[in-house]
């Protein structure tokens, strides 16, 4: 990639990121260096399209990093960066990418805040080369071994060094994805091959009979606390099989043998012994299951160390297994395996659970699966909680009452509890609930809060220092509730109801969020510019639009550092930086105006026809404005202080009648070095001393047809020739004004 391409791609990927409170600018630079490395091996994001360009300091920083990247030798190992919006990775979470489900990240970056104020983390994965074991040089993989496996002359046994191995998931079960591999970290092992086996490049060809793989698992226990967050994983004390043997006969794995394993779940000990049942694939867990028999046929919950998630009751054991995580990725996109697998106990109904903040009644766990490994403890279950609810209190409204978000569970919810000994963290994930916002902002034009129910998924993260909430919802294209409208000071936004929602902040045990951020995302039907006084316009609102625009939207954010200090901002969003599709169609003049066309060309192609509004609160000395985006500055439209805004270059002010109200005195332009001359003479305002005239263009006939009235453009002044010392420019201006005087006639 060229320097320009790398710069544009890096700007698109990281230009809107800022370090969060616990992150440094140096870590953001490290992330950007990792992105530059990833661009060498994968398609970068689309280049940024903002016409205004990046901040000069940001541009200088990115330019330096790109130059540094191009001057240094690049490693040949591909890398990949995966974003996430939660502090921890939960591999069995359906929202996590299937391609990296069984991987261990080399490094994690963050958190950072993006343009919407959301926290975001990035995981860095590396993809080394592998030694492929196949029945033929061009056949399917039977096994992927560390690339450092010795290529010694083949006898019977080939030593395998420590690292990761990957086995095709289809070898265990035909129901597994076609291109997917189960990964295991090992301390070492041996591959026994038949006669005729040989190395061919990076492929070990084993054409005859079966191949036997013997491995020693790398399942070193992780250090962790005896109490508090992370203690549940330590208390389980899982002991994975010490060794395992796989007999591979293309196209399937003929046999799997392994040592016994053990685990203690909520005080109930289990020993797992391999049974003769064939391996299976669990699509919900995204794991290959090697069946085992459990020493106990039921689980009675005894000792619970977590205060965040508390199960109770007893349930029968339905199955047990050694579970291996599966990554749905090609060999070129496989990295280090996340571990040596987990011990899985599947339970029937009978358990119930309560998590922090759940009100009224506990949830009934229908079918529960518990996976325990040295690095994590995971419990996942479908839960029934029709009478339960969870309430998060937000900022105070005008009456000092707390606004809130109430979550109910009319349908079965999915609950995941995770405990990590390192860094000492407990997590509860709940999906399937419906949130009802009870807010005092934003308001519709009818002064009613915009707060429709919406499905959400939320995470409660408990560390030794705090309990944090991360709540979000998928953006849904649901227009069944019909459009609503929000009023700005100078425009009307016709929007959908809430289509997406996110909320994050520290939460107390009572559900109070004393400082946080709430983001609402709405679809956009139309933007209708308005004036505060009675006005006439050259456009009409579109009244027959059945669906919101697909490329634009409205983002409302409320931030509060304390309950009594909420601050709301409204933002227009666009996939392409253009809002013409949601603005009304303006009236096209029935006749050409050659003078204005020539003058527009003389100004550099500045358009004069656009969305025009005229203040008609009086019948004399009328003032109006035209909005005509030039495409030279971006974004075309923004919202500032709840007012629709655009660059001055995109606007025209005009006067009716077509002559100035009173004699005026032109103020010298402080942005130029022009001498006082005939073209920069003072003109004194008689009564309206606040008027400022930059230049007069041409007269008008009648509104709202061709806009050849006096127009005023604030930011155009430094670019106009009559502020220049150039004599040729002055001659051009005199010529234009002569034509203006000869073509002027008063309106009838």
C-alpha cells in the first residue's frame, strides 16, 4: 500500500478514537502501529470521506506513524485486530466472532472512546505458519502442528514441540462447520505415522493407514483470589486430562482416549472418565464435545463465592464431556489456541438463580451448562423470569425524580455467568430482556418523551473496585410504531422511534447510575428547515415517505457526571456525509438567470438555488436565508446547541425589497490587508447599527423564484476580489456592478 492509502485507512480505523481515563496516548499509538501491520495482510476499512479533513495535530501524528511503518522492515506474520465493546472476551457469547472463538489474543488494547462516546477495546491476534498433516499433498488437513516441528527423516515417531495444535472439527462430527478447527495447547507430544510418510514443503504426507497423535496438555492452573471476583473459577479447581490420544483415519477421527479429569462445582466434586460415545459438536457453545461419564448423577448447589450471581437448588446431570473450542477459520487465519479445553457438565432443570439488581423473584434455569478451565468458569442457561425485572436509575428530571431504564423478561432470557481468576473479574450477561426507557429527554414536538420498548443485552462486570454496566441493543429496522418528530430551534427532524440503545456507567447495588452515558439511535425520515417567526419557503415537506432513509440517522446522547447535571447532544449521522436524501425538494426556477449563473461561476461555482426561507413577520425590510451546500466543507449539516448548522459558505442571506433598508457603513475586513479605497468605503447605518454588509450581489424580481436579490455571505468576504489590491479584480467588479445597475428594476 502507498503512503496515502495507509494514511487514509489508518484515519478511517482510528481517527475518531481517544484514550479513556485508564488508557494512555502511547497505547493508542501502539494500536495504530498494529493496524498498519494488519493492513499489509488484510483489506483495510474504507477510507475516510470527510471533506473537512482531519485535525492538523492528528494528521501529523498519523503521518509520522505511517512514515515510521514504511521505513521499518515488516514482519511476515499476519495480524488481525478484533474490536469489542465489553471489557472481557466471552468465547461462548454468540455475539463474539466465530473466527476467533478458540483463539488466545497476543495483546489487548483499550479502552478507547469513539466518536459516539462508547468504550471500545481491541484484541490482537497473530497467524503463524503451520505444518500440515495430510493423506496427500493436495488433500484436506488431518492435523495442523507447530511450524517448528522437526523435519527429520521420518521413522515411526515425530516429536511435536510445545505450542498449539488444530484438528479439523469435521473429523470429530459431521455436524461441525466445514472450515473449522478445534484447538488445544500442548506441552509436547508425538505423532506416529505409517510407512511411506514424507515431508513435501510445509506438508507431512501420510498416505498409508492411520496416524496416531499423543499429546500432553498444557493446563497450568491460573493464580487467582480465594474470595471476591474471580474466586468461583479458583474454587472449581479443574484438573484437565494430563494426556490424550487421537487415532486419525481419513476423513474422520477413529478414536479418542484420555486420562481422567476432575472438577468441583459449587462444592460438589465430579470425576470425569472417557466413555465409548462418539464425539459431538455443540453449535450453541461452538465446542467439540468428547463424552465422559460423571462420578455423580446430580448437582446440589452448596458453596457459592460470588455475590454477583447466586444459584441455588439441585439438578440432575444429563451429560459430561471434555470440550474443545472451535474456530470457524481457514488455516491461514489460525493463531495460538486459547487453552487445553474445558470440563463440561450439562444439567437439567431444577436450579434457580439471582443476579445483583434482579427484583421480585429469582430466575428459573431450564437447562444449564457449566464449563470449567484453569482460566475461566462459565455457566450458561436459558432462564424463565416472567415476574422479575431489573431497574437502572439514571439522571434526575426537572422534578428531581430519577429517570430510569426498566428491563422485564416476558420471554425466556439467556444468562451467562463468567468468573476469571486473572484479572479477578465476575461477569453476568443477560440477553432477551426488553427495556422500557422512562426519560425526560429527548422530547417529541408534542412534548412527549421518546421512549419505546426495545430488546437489549446487558453485562454486569464486577471487579474488586467497582460494578460496571454495559448495555446495548441491536439496531432494528422496526417502523411499526410510525414516525415521530423532534423540534430543533430552526428545524424539524422527522424520525423513527428508538431503534438502538446503549448505556454504560458504574452501578450501585441498588441500580443507581450516578454518572454515565446513554446513547439513542433513531432512523431519519426528513429534515425540514424552519424559522422561529412566520416565514415563507420555496419547498414543502414530503408527506408520503413510508420508510426512513437507509443512509442517515439521528444519534442522541445524554451524559451526566452527577444526577443533577445531565447534558444532551443531538447528532446527524450519514454513511456518505450527505443529507440531500432527507431534505425536502426545493422549487426549481422556471427560467434561467444568466447573470446569477455568471456570478456563481465567478465565485468559483457557488450555487444560489437551494432551500430558501423568508421571514414575513413584517411587510417591509424583510430578511431571508438560503441553504445551498457547496460540497467544499463538511459535514454538510450538523446540530450545534440544538440548532441545525452548516458552514457559512453553504448559506446566503438576502434582503427584500431588493435594495438595502438604509444607508450603511461597511466595516473594513479584519481578515485582509486591504487599504481603504473606493471599494472599502465606510457606509453609516442610520438606525440598525448592528447590520454588517459584506457585499451586494444583484436585485430580485419576486420570491421565491430566481434568487437575484442582494445576498450576503459572511465567510466569502476574504475570497472576493473587491477586497483585493489587484487592479484587474477591481476592473472585473466595476464591470459586474455596471451590468447590475443596467439590469435592476424595482419589484412590482
